[in-house]
C-alpha cells in the first residue's frame, strides 16, 4: 500500500448530438502520483534470501475503457505497462518495477501514472494509500 497518493484530473461529459441525456458518457483524463516505502521482513539467517522482481498492479474494472496507452514512470524512469494483473485474476494492467526500486531492506519509489479512461453510467475510485487526495 502506498504512503500517499494523489489523483489529479478532469472529467468531461461526452454526449452525441441528439442522444438522450441518459446515454451520456464521460472521459477522465488523469494523472496519479504515489509514493511507496515498504520495509522487507527480517531475513532468516539460516536461509538465503531471494527477492524476486517487484511489480505493481493497477485494477481497472473494464480495460476496454482505456483511451490510448497509459504512461507509467517509476522514479522518473519510463516503465512498460503490460496487460492484466500479475498478482491476481482481476482486470487491469501491471508493470515490473526496475531493480533500482529495491534498496537494501526496502522497496521505495515514487510513481506517476497518466491515463485516459472512458465510460458510461458511473465512475468509482478506490484510493488505498495511507493519505489520499482526489481533485477532478
């Protein structure tokens, strides 16, 4: 879980000329900035410790709503976004984090995700950081 997260964006109504008001759609242009700082559990001195490649999952209920390709930066370094969640069977995207995210006994890094999401009927955001800020 991130220590802090901020979602800054704009929500635009998309309604075709002559379409009924109930058929309205939206587009969210947003950027999410977050910071992570996780301390690894104490190592067992009787066993060798192997830390695999860390990754981050981003849950999106319906990825068909993504307009274009999201852009992800970890510690100001562009990181490729891959389909699906790696850590589960939920819908969304994931990215393998660079080795620089692991610093001794910690996994710590700032993150920025820029994306456009289109949808109809509703938009739900579930912030999971210790401190969250959402500005639309």
